[in-house]
C-alpha cells in the first residue's frame, strides 16, 4: 500500500462555496432558462432546485415550451 501524497491530502484545501457565488450561479442559471425561451416571470417564481434541474435538461425545457405554445 502506498504512503504517497494522495493519502496525505487534506479535504480542507478545497475552497468553500460562498453565498455570493451561489447567488451568482443561480442568476446565471435563471438567465439561461430565459434564453431557452421560458417566460421571465415564470422563471422568477421557480425555486432554485427546479431551475437547477431544468438547466441540466435543455431538451425537456424545449418540449415544455413547445407544449405550452401548442396549447395557446
């Protein structure tokens, strides 16, 4: 078994996530959803978790938008 650097690494070396960084990422994700075609008011009302899930799956977002457009 090795005794090299990989076994001595400490987890506290990793930088902490700051609240400002989290807010910045959240704003960027919301802007991305608006660019996909979702309504700005609709995105404002969504929770951060829902925004994160939708940003990960742009194809689902486009299908939702198409379905709403067809319903109108």
